[in-house]
C-alpha cells in the first residue's frame, strides 16, 4: 500500500496524469476515461497551479487496515509540501486507501474532512474511527 501511495504521489508531483488515473479510486474520478482525465487535469493545472511545485509528500500516520464490504480500507494522514511562487508551504490531508485484494490499491484524497463527511461524500468508505 505504501509503495502504491508513493507511486501516486510521484505521479502527482510530476503531473503524470496517466499514472495518477490508475491510483485514483473510481468513486473519486467518476466515469471519465483516461484521455479525458488527462486533458481536464492539464487544464486545471494550467489554470490553478501556475507557480506551484509539489516537492514532497510526508506520511504522518497510517491507520489500521480494516476490511469492510469485502474491501480493505485504511486512512492515511499525509502532509504535502510545495513551493508557491518560490515560497514553501504545506497542507495536510486524509487519503483513503482501498483494495479488493490487498495488493492493488487505489486512493481517495479526502482533504481535511472528518470521517463522517468522508462517508457522505464517498459511500464506498466504511472505515471505523
């Protein structure tokens, strides 16, 4: 799971949207195909992320892997470091890791939402606190 998250984070840092697509859980990316995802992601980066460079993703804590609804799930607390117009900044977020078999993982970036809100936004998530 941690290796898959590292691959996802590298893809995000390098704006590699084709690789990022593989790691984003379908409930977060919707019904878009990989080409549309790449096109829309590049557009978003061009419009919103001028002067932003992601520099590091730091795992702060990982919760216990739980099994619910025949799926493995885990919450990961992560700190994302970035440069914005040459000034260092960071934000923290919750990443939900999901797997059907425990070896291939996808992720939902749940931001800083509490678990109750995450479950409302993504009904596939059934983690307990």
